[in-house]
C-alpha cells in the first residue's frame, strides 16, 4: 500500500515538473518569435524553365529545341565544354517517369549562371537526335538567354 502511494506521489511530482518545464519552453519560444523581425530579402538567383522538344547532338555543342510562346519553337546552342568546367555551367538531371523533358536556366544577379537539362538518360529516347554534319554553331559564348 505504501509503495503504491509513494509511486503515485512520485508520478504526480514528475508530471508537474515536466509540464512546468514544457510550459516555460513554450513561453520562451513565443517571446523570441515576437522579438524577431521578419525581413524580405530578395534572392540573387532566378530561373526560366521551358519544355524541351528535341536535343540534337553535335561535335562541340547540343542544339536544344524548346517551347517558345504558345506555338513557336526556339533553338539554343549549349557548348559541351560547359559540362567539363568547374563549376559546371551545363548539368544533366535524369527525367522522372511520366514527365516531359525540360530545361532550366539559372541566373545570378540577372546574369547567366548555369543550365540544367532534365532529360531521359537513354540516348535511344526520341528526344535525343543527331545534328546534320553541315550545321555550324558558335561555341565560344559565355552566356545563355532563352526567349519566350
């Protein structure tokens, strides 16, 4: 009998201590949140994303055919050397099943930073193709701007 009374008393004291500590922590967090001033800080990064219809592989570049506007198709050449740079300005990401290929161009402070092509990894996919041998592309550029 004495053991059950002592156990009950001990449990009540323990419960009261835990409850008081939790209440004090909640009050402290609430006070800190009121003191913190939220500021809007604009990120230096922005991006543009377009659907990719076709990627034509060429000797020194990839020619990407992408959506432009409602019914138009835009073309942009991406030098292959961007993939080997450190940090890479051309990155590839595997396309999840059930999605269409797309290209995301990232800008830092309004200037081109890097591009990610989210495409199927298999070159047998219809989105991949080979450019004609007579096509010449300027691969000496340092920027990439896509026009909607």
